[in-house]
């Protein structure tokens, strides 16, 4: 294959831009640690590696493969089989490889095939997303609850966090000015992430002693310019919207490498506080960008 020319490199950067490993990890929801491991195992090789720093960069087009590999690893598919599946990009090969596993893997065949088919074809489901737009978020006072959380424990953590936060709102007399929200680090660097759940309030208020004991604190959420997409549906498919939003930022703006925000605009029944059915859920994902960097 002939070497790429400078002009073709520029064209590739326009149509399939590079992403830093941190930005790529957030868009794919695959940790930096896992991405390094995938590279070492030959499963997902970065587009470029800085020879002096060892810093890895990936193309937007590699997002789907990153998610496929992570989900197959979560299903305990052996590395050699993942390499064959990703290399072949053929649903028939996927079925043949998985069928060779023991009975417990065969029971997962439908799920694995669905994941590979959807992600390899990079399906964008219009029903899941609203168009990406840019919004300035003003600084706001908030009551916050923080913790280090495994991906599988997000729901449990947030349930407990919001129970404590809304109890604190009632005890303190604070006036909420928006829905429950959370901030996640710019890069998925470890299996456990520092997560900050918060409720924006109209003004700072004295924290009653009983609230201090619950772990709730008063904080200031800084102003930010964000690229925003609304995920419509359950949290099990929110990765689709992250992938869409991360790719948009890579193509049209400069990531600010600040914590990403999720606003749970529609999440629970106001009377029962029970989680609503997936089809009713609305979650805004707000990815901070450098002000003035967004292009059409």
C-alpha cells in the first residue's frame, strides 16, 4: 500500500480526526487502563504513538471497535476469539466462534451477535438522540455527594446519593433550580471513577449539622461551554449517545478536558420517586469544550 501523502493525511484528519486517549476513553466509556491493555494485546492499536512520550492517539472510526472489545471482554470471550471477531467483521464468523464455547457462552450468543452487528455498522439511531448543540452553562451553587464508583454500581450510587441530597434540600430549606445531575471525569482512567452527584440550588445556604453527617456538602459548579446531546431511553444504551457526542466534539470543537456532566432531566416519577420506564427517560450529556472552538 503506498504511503499516505500530506494531502491525504489532512483529508483523513478532516473526515476521521484524531482523539487523545483521554477523550477517546470518555467517548467510548472504556478506561485508559483498558485501552492500554488492548494495545498491548494487539486488539486495538492506536493510530499513532508519540515516540518520545508514548502518548497514544486514536481515530474517531475506532470508537466502535473499542466498545465491541470491551463488551465482549465483559462477557468473558477469550482474547483470541475477540481478535478473530474484530478482524473478520462478519456476523457469520462471530456466530461460528461463539458457538465453539461451552454452554454458558452459547446462552450469550444472541447478545454478543447483537452487540457486534450494531456497533460494527456504527448505527446511529435517530430515536435515541437529539442533534448536538452548544450551550453555555452558568456557574451554580449546589448540594453535592461524591464517591468512587464502579461502572456496574452507578445506579446504586446515584440512588443513594439523590436520597441523601433531596433529604438535605428538605432539611436545609434550599431551593432547587434544576434536575439531579452528576459529573464524571474527562477520561475513564480506572475501574472506579470519582463521581459527583449534585442538585443545583438558588443560593448558598448554611448546612445543618445533620446534613454534614450524610456526606452532603455545599459546592460551586463552575461555568462551562458544553456540547450537548440528549439521550432518550434507558441508561443501558447511553453509550450510543456518548459515542455520537464524542465524535461530534472531535470533528467540530476542542475538548476542554473537564468533567462531563449528565443532567437527569426526566428520570423519576415526582410522586413515587420511582425510576420511570426506559422509554420515558431523558438525559442531557454535556461535554465541556473550549469556548469559541465549535464550528458548524
